[in-house]
C-alpha cells in the first residue's frame, strides 16, 4: 500500500495518515488522471456448506469465491450479506480456535435456552428463538474495505460465520463488490 | 435472478455460485458492454411514525418509500441510517410477532433498568441509559444488497425498528441507494 | 439540506420525505443533468492514539482527518473499518460522558472476566477474551451517510472508539469515502 501524506493533511500531526487512494486528480501530478477509473459493481450469491452450531472461520472459503474478482479493484468496498435470521457474520480473531469456542460459550450464557427460558416463540425448537437473538446481536452483514485487490483487514482479523441452530444447514451469502 | 457460473469460478465446487451481476464486460460476450451502466446515487430522509417500546417490522413502510427508486437499480446497495441513539435497526424474522416480543424480552433482561441499575446517566429517565446501550448492541444502520430492483433479503428476513424508549417518538432514517 | 417531495412519493402521506439527492435527471427539470456527477472514491488509513479501556468519543479526531475530503461529496457514504479484534466502533450519544462510562460498565457486567470466567483463551491476559467478545457485540465497522459535504448523523450522535484492552495501544481505522 502506497504511503504518503497529501498536502491537506500535512498539519494534522497527532493522527498518522497511512494511505490514500482516490480517483480524483492525484496530488503530486494534478494534470494526470491516472488514478481515475470507472466505478464497477459485481455481485454474486455463494452458499456456504453446513456447519455445526458455533463460530467458524470462513475467510478462506470466501476468498476462494471472490479472490479473482477482488483483484480487479484498486480501492472499494466488499459487502457480505447473510440471508438468514438464525446465524450471523462477524469479524474477529483469525488464529486461535479457542476464541471462537469461547465466543460460542458467551452467546450460550447470555441468551437463555431451554425450559427455563422466557420465550413465546418455541414452535421451531428450543434453539430457534436464541438463534434469532444472537443473529441480531452480531448482525447478518459485514462491509470490508478493498485496497489494492485485497480485503484490507487487520493482521488478526478474519470473517466468521456463526451458526446458531443445532441442525447444520447451508447458508447463503450475497456478496457485492463496488470500487475502482 | 440469473443463475450461472462464470468460467473463473468453474473449478470451485464446494461453494455453489448462485448469481453474478457485473458492469464489467460480460464473460460470455466480451465484446458487449450490455451490462455496463453509469453508477447512480439516490438519498432521502424518511420519518417513521412513533411506535411503542419494542421491536417493530417496518419493511413494508420502507418499501413504500423507496420501492420505485429501487426498481431502477439492477445491482447495488441500500443503506439505512437511523439518526437516533435510543432506538436501533436490525434485520430479523419477518413472520411471527412472537419473535419480536421475545427479542424485546431479551433486551430488557440483559440490560438492567430501574433503581437497582448501576447507571450514572439517569437525568432523562430510567429507560434512557438502557436505550443507549441497546442502540449500540443492535446498531443504528443496515446495508442490504439490491438485486434486480429489489432488496435481496432472505425469505424470512425483514427490517425491524427497535424502539428502546418508553415514550414513542417519530424516528428519522436516512436512506442511501447506490448501484447500477 | 434541500427539502422536497418528488412526484413519485406524493401519495405516500404517513411517512414524511425530508430530502432527496440523486444523480439521475432531476424531476423538476428533466432536461438538466445538473445533479449528475462522476462517482468518486477516496480511501485512507488513520491511526487513532492510544486510549485507556472504555468508550471514547472520536468524532472530532476523525473529522480533522477527513473533513476536507468529505466537503467534496454532495451525497455518498463514509465507511470506517477498525483493523482490530479487541476494540470496537459504535455510534452513540455525543454529549454526556456518563453515557460512555455506563456503556463500559454494561460491557464489563455482561462479559465475565477474571478467574471465574469460563474462557479457554487466556494466554494474552484476563482482559483479552472479553475484549474479543465485546468487539463482535458492537462491531468493528460503521457506515454513515454523507450529505452536502458532511457526515449526516443525528444531532446527538457521535462516533465512539471502544477500547476493550487494559493496555492502551494505537488503533488503525481504514476510512473509505464514496459518492458524488
């Protein structure tokens, strides 16, 4: 990633500027429109295979699907939208699987389940209403910056699919890429 | 929705590709720019009428506002931004109102309220600080893919406005559409 | 912000339309393309200085960095992406610091920490696993509408950086602006 400060940020010392991509005229060469490119859109729906209840790292599965598409974007945003109400997408630690296990432990402690739980919606099983709540706690969509053809996540970040139901089912994710 | 695998995904068997929209040159007809269109933006602020404390399905209210705008986008993203700190937007089950009631029950159990609650910020009433916390738990914004002129949510997904204050007030949502 | 109802919304009375920006042909002057502008992208990474554990209002720090860039966008979206898994970004009340303190109190009550906590992932200290969980509860990214060169947040909204670790470290945020 290119590292420079544009003149307009030169006097802002406390917060360090690491990178700037733009499709406006470039600062050092204002006559050039080399950075200009027509914005593009790409969208597809992928189906992630069934996973057992818990948190699962799916970054590599997703990159297999969109890696080639991503490589065409210098700067943009990738949006991931899970089309379900009993699972969730979140970004968290990509290394130690204990973090994913502990997160599942937390979710099961914070959302009551079973005969003592206060839910009215129980027709689809004792794990269903807790699954809906967990889905809203973590959310069903993510937006990640694209920089130089890659998802610009931190070193330790990865994309998790959190399956909140006991019975594993495949899960659809609508992926939308937009950028230059 | 068109269903095909582009050549570049042909070898990726485990994850099924369901759809691909792009405004790049199409794979099967590289000379054609039929898919190319100028990206467009539309933005408006709507005001949702006052609702009692709890979770409310507002998909149809929102679609009444943006349905015609949406129809002009083949592929894109719709962004919904609630301009308040004591309510939230989330996506969850669109059918059984018990799911919304149970979610409200959960929120009231997980965030303490009343004389035993540990809050310092109590000037605006006992429901105010819990409302702020719930707003950050569920969030104040949503991004939903647009595909073929519609919000591309799952069959059972809907947009909820969660009102966390006791006294109902109208709530503003800035809606931004972007796509081709 | 311009306030008008476009003809296509004239029959939708219950939900008040406050504003509409578009780069399509304008309704009142269909021959004019005055609203049309080429979509633009800008992206940079900023580093927020170390903060103690707790919730911190960082709107002004962020605006110092991107205010000039923002002023070039009439309509668009600003995306903020924290590249870490033990801190979070959220939007909440921008006035009373007690709200931020109470939110930190809530997070520490809802996520167990210390010797009685059930975590397996403890190598990086007792505050580490709780920090990961809090990061997924509030999330690591925000999307905010841009209107007339400014972040279009509500009167009482501000951007918070929530630091979940005991030891303060600087935090990187990738900021992506997109609009017309």
